[in-house]
C-alpha cells in the first residue's frame, strides 16, 4: 500500500476528513465522484483549487469523508483539508497555498438565537397601541 496522508478541514458545521495518496487524480466524496456529490460547478472548482494553485492536477488521489453542514460548507472544508494535507506532504507548497488564502480556517459561523428575540438579532415587532 502506498503512503497515505490525512487531514481535517472544517467550515461552519461541516467537517471533512481528507485522505491523500499518489495516483491519477481521482477525487471521491462519501464514496461518490466529487462531480456527482457537488453538482454545482463552482463547488467542484473549490475542491480542485488547491491542486490548480500548486499545478498538481491529476497527481493525487483524494478520498473525502464529509459530515455535517451543507454542501457549500463541505466543499470549503474539503478545500481546507486538501490544502493542509498537501502542506504536510510537501512544505514547499505552503507559500503558494498561503498566498491564495487556502490555509485559513474561516471562523464565521451562525450566531446563536438570543432569548426575547425571534432570531439572533431580529426582535419581535413593537406595537405602541
């Protein structure tokens, strides 16, 4: 068995475990082809972005286990996970990935609902009379 590296990517509530090994460029998400799993083209591009940045398209096989969140969060979590694994595999990839902003964990998440409010910030409508 070839050497396999793994890493974790997170975004909002989505968590992806990424397993990367040398291969012919096959990317699977939850045992489906990533083009079938992420039906929107811009989400497919998010997953491919780390490879395009370091010009390594078709050199690695990627297996991704995605849980939680929605498809957009999972795609962005996969992007972060792939970037982290590539840096672990070869530290020379770090400057290019960092310049493209692919090694940042996006901290934004849903704000919690407060008591006395309808949503996080939306209050009930005030009635004077």
